[in-house]
């Protein structure tokens, strides 16, 4: 069974989603949602244990190795947290009429289809399958973005589809070029020439000129899906219009899947062209993302769009870590993938609770959250301080790794710009969060206790966020160290 897990794992959300189409009762749907997500997480942990002890597990065009494990864990863990949160959130949505009863089963089925496509992306060994799965994530998540059916959500969904599909077509062309280089080096056009493991193993034999062009196209293509500036324009709209549990997965896991694709090709480019070429491009895109996001964060009024622009910034930080390279930079980038995924999922769930109470996404209208929802307000402040890179929260640790790598590699200008933007963002974010958390709530704000399931999901995410800020579990450190070794060749 273990050797078939790379195939079985994506089947779990597929079967869960199909089962939900046959159900009508919202309580039964919620129970199946949580159960299916827990099965995904358990199988992911079982697969991780096998990879750590016995090495990569391959099954046909699918493969789980050390690089895939952090992304698989993130998808599984966030799926569980989103499912728990959805129990109370869906009840509120049905009571207020924001979601119709007949739409509920379709929401749950699409949600698990979305999870399945993300799992396929991370488990794909064949670069063509990776591209197809990445396009699949666009289709499933775009329908979820436009689920409410009003003008804003439909516009965001179409913008998301058009921009990312154009971008991902660049990724396809880059994939074809890398495949051509591998086929030429092997002397045949067999299917193995599309295998990442095969190409990475022979990367030093590839034509560096072709690989350079291919990586540039891949970086633009998958960078569009990841939200790297200047090809990030779809991200704030989609994140702001999607249902809150979907926003948590979009920012926490989906854009990380696109980064996973970039990492796969970065490994090939390092072997074929040396570390300088792909590293410099990643530093450039990373720095542009951080700089572009800064003024948009400071001037933003829409709560969820603010969080969307924060994703642009933190995707840029991951790119900086990969670009600075070395053991420290790569390890820090992978750790930042997990830290940002957990923190951003928490804050998007907080945003869902706050918007439900104030019936607006305008941060200027959200006041006194601590007074009417103490736990939600507390989680808001915790998440804001973590996103701002403040100790003892997790993002501070991974940002410190990235800074150490930049200084150690002599990237002093990039580090200086990064630090300046971080300080500005810190001031702006804490200002926004403070205004929402403190003060007197407006008369229109909805009072009452938060649902236990929503608080439980947020508490689980907050606990992991704090834990990773003060302690790095040995198992996670081992996984990230092995993944770093694979990426660095």
C-alpha cells in the first residue's frame, strides 16, 4: 500500500467530493468534509514517514520526495483547519442567506476537487502532469471564487482565469524547452525525458542555453500563479472575493504549489547553468514583489485585499531565499513556505469572522473587534504581528534565515531594500490591525459568541504559528534539511 500512496492520496478528495454530491444534509456534508480532510492529513504523515526512512516513493508519473513533503503537509493541515472552520462558517452563511441550501453540496465537492488538484501538482514527477495539474487548480479554485454569483466575485473569477491561463501558457512553453533539452541529451524522445527525477539527475548534460530560456518562461508562467510581481494582478481580487475557507487555501497552499513548480525547475537550472543564473532571476522577482507590495499594503482599505497583497510580499521573500541560495537560504525559503501558509490561513479565517460581524470588508468600518469578539481579536493581533515578522512568531524565524543567507552571500543592496520595506510594512500592518482590534465597535456590529468550530480552527493554526516561532520539531527540521539537499543537488 505504501508504494501506491502517491496515487491513492489524490483519490481521497476525489472520492470525498463525489460522495458529497449524493448528500443533502449540511451536517452530514460537514462531517464528511472533516473526515475526508483528516484522512488526507493522516496519509500525508504516513507517506512522510516512509520518505524519511526509506527515500522517495514513486508510482507511475507520481513521486513523493523530501521536497514534496512540506507542501503535502501544508495542504493536508490547512484542509483540516479549513474543514473545521467551515462547520460554523457554513451555518452562518446559510442563516444569512449568503449561500443557498442547494449550493452547499456543490461547494463541498468543488472544495475537495481543489484539494485533489493541489495534491496532484505536488506529487507529479512528470513535468507535463505537473503543468496539467497546475491548470486544474485554476479551474477548480476559480469556480469557488465565483461561487456567490454576484458581480464582484464573477469578475474576480474571470480575471483569475484569464491572467493565470495566459501566464501558465508561458510555463508550458518553458516545460517543452526543458523536455527538448533532456530528450536531446538522452538521444530519445521517450516519456522518461519528462520525468523530473531523470532530468534532474542528468541536468549537467543539458544544453544550458535552452534551459536558460526554458527557466525564464517557467518563472514567468508559474510566477503568475504564485503571485510574484509584476504578474500578480489577479491575486488580490480572487482572494478578496473567495469564501473565507477558500481564501485560506488559496493563499496558504495554492500559491505554494506554484512555488513548488518553480523549485523543481530551479533545481534543473542550477545543474545545467550553475547557481548564479536562476538565483539572480529569483532575487530580482523576489525583490520586485516585496517593493511593489509595500505601498499597496500601506494604502489598502479592503481587509482581504490587504491580505492578498501580503501574499505578494511573502511569496517574494520565498523567492529571495531561493535566490540567495546556499543551505541557509534554501532552508529558510522552505520554512517560510510553511510559516506563511499557516499564518495567512489563520488571518483569512479571522477576516471571515470579522466580516461576518461587521458585514463589510472596509477596515475603516471595523472597530473594537476585541470588545465584541475577544478571541477573534486576539488571533487578529497575533496573526498581524507574525505577518510583520515579529518574534516570537514563526515568520520571524524564517525571515531571519533569509536575511542571514543574503548577508552571507554578499547581497547587501537586496538585503537593505528588503529590510527597509519590512520596516514600512510593519508600521502599516500594525496600524491597520490596531485600528480594527481596539476602540468602540459600531452599533451595527453583530454581537454574540463565535462558533466553537471557527475558534477551534483558528486556535489550532495559532498554536502551530507560535510553536514554530519558538521551537522547530526535529522531524520537520530533518525533512527541510533533506529537501534543501535535493534542491541544491
